[in-house]
C-alpha cells in the first residue's frame, strides 16, 4: 500500500502517546494535558519549529558522530552554501580533484632526487666471512 507507514510504534513512541513529545528530537506527538505538570516548552515554539525534521547535518552527527557544523580549523560554525545532487556535476568535481592530486604528486616526484641503482661493485664483506662478527 503506498503512503502507509510500515513501522508501527507502541508505548512512548506511539503517535498518540502523551509522552512522545518529551522523547523525540523533533518534539512531535500529542500535546500533554494542561492539568499534567509536564514540560511546556513546546508552547514557546511555532508550529513550524515543532514539526521541523532534523537536518542532514544533525542526522550525520547523531548517527555517525560526524560533526560537520563545526569548522575543524577554527572551531567556528559552518554554514552550508550548496548541496550538489546532480551526478554529472559531482563527477566533474571529483575528476578535477583527482587531476589536482595527480599534479601535486608529480610536483612532489620532481622534488625528490633521481633514483639510483645499487652499486655494481661487490659488497665489502663476503657472506662467507660473516662468522667474523659472531
């Protein structure tokens, strides 16, 4: 059946549970009764804020412990300025990065001295004389 949620929740996570608001990150669920002395923070938020789903940055942090909201260099807040979803554009970016890496590796190879072959002269110590060092 299309548009039918295949996951059934029971107990605190059930859709009509009065405690669901307190245990879900998006604070979704049935509003608690006024007579109960429960947390009333949900009243301070607009309907859009109450029903807002987690961003993908928050999901990455929650599931994989990857915090991309904080700059790894300065510790400041990072703002997402673009989300690239077109596969062709992604391939072009990755191709460019591979070329850039190849150029950097080539430059590093030029900085190293040329490789040398092993000497053609016999070694100073003959393997038969190895008992001298025992």
